[in-house]
C-alpha cells in the first residue's frame, strides 16, 4: 500500500530515494514502530521517520508545541480517539481508546435494532449521525432511515431525531469523556495550568460532530476549540514536520 501511494505522489522516479515521514498511532509499541520503519524502506523510502499522530495533529491544528507550555489534543478518528498532552514537541501524557466515530455508528445500529426492531447498515447510521447527531443537543432535527424489519424481513423506514441519536451515542461518548479526564488526571500540575488557559484542541473527523465542543467542556470544565480543518490536521502536520525535520526527526 505504501509503495502504491509513493508511486502516486512521486511518479517521476527521483534520482535519490525520497525521505519519508510516516504518522503512527501514539500507542504504538517498539516492535510496531520498527515494522513501520522497515515497511517504509521496503516501499522505496530513503531515510524513514515516524512521528506520533497527536504531535502531527497539534502541528496541523496550528498549535505552538515548541515551548515548555502544555497543550492538549483530542483526535477523534474513525477507529480510535487519541488524547495527548504535549510540551517541547513531545508527548507528556497520552492515551488511546478504540472508541471513535465508528463506535458511534455501531451504537446507533444497536439502538435502532433494540428500539425499533429495525436492522440498518453502518453507513446509514453514519449518515444519521452526521445529519442530526449531536453530543450536546441544541436544536432538534429529523432524518429518515431505511432498514430491514427484524421480524418480517421486509424493508421499513423510520424517523430518527437528534435526541434519539444522542441517546444511542451516550455510552461511547461517555468513554471518550472518561479518556479525556484520565489524561487530565495524569498531567503534571504546571502543564495543567497551561491547558486551562489555552483550552483543549479537538481534531479528526469526530470533531465535526455537532456539540462535541460543548460536551467535552461540560465533562472537563476546560474550554474547547475545534480545529479549522479537523479531518486534515494530521496530514497538514506531517507536511509541517517534514519541513522542520531537524527539530522533529526521530528515525
Ligand atoms: N460531520 C461529521 N459529523 C460527525 N462525524 C463525522 C463528520 N464527518 C466525519 N465524521 C466521522 O469522522 C470519522 C473519520 O475521522 P478521521 O478521518 O479523522 O478518521 P481516521 O484518521 O481515518 O481514523 P483513525 O484516526 O481512527 O485512524 C468517521 O467516523 C466519520 O463518521
Ligand atoms: Mg486519524
């Protein structure tokens, strides 16, 4: 896969092998890190570097992580939510939970099955989440979803509203909130002060969920900011780190 994307981005066969920077999950083990480095080389990379996604997400979100101040990043992706406190370009505390956007979709599928005896697909659930879902409901909206009746096996459609989707997502959202609090609990007090001043930065596609900022603020008591282009933060951060490899390289 790496070779495929490398060919796609560098189709003209450069005279020297390109230098690669690969974003990896924060919770990666040493063995996995070595495997990623090796995969990068086998795919045709010259010097290969890896950097943790929360560091890159923070850079892509425009945070200044060079200094000694503490910054907190919550990256809500599809498969995982990664949470980290960063200072001097490094992670000070972090956690990763396998609860992200996909878990919200799964929870909606289970809720609709339980409450309406209706089987819907994950993509239908994701559409409902994006259309009317909210982590902290304000205005109420409705969406029609289609599925298969659990009893008759026949197609049927129902109307879901913001509150129903919110109810469905409650458990996974609580897990995300708990993970954020656990990282705050582990954070050294001097960095905690910075985070209270600066707020928490949320990135990843899950940052686009309506009300996620107010939800995390209520759960932690800390101000929350949503990155400008949350889905692209890791990619944008990788570009920034590549241009500053002297400061960020860790091959
Ligand atoms: N407008 C939206 N509202 C709610 N959720 C959204 C919205 N747009 C995208 N998402 C969710 O964001 C998730 C994908 O986010 P992202 O692209 O950051 O994930 P990823 O980086 O591929 O995954 P991971 O970081 O776990 O490897 C999906 O679960 C998707 O449903
Ligand atoms: Mg991601």
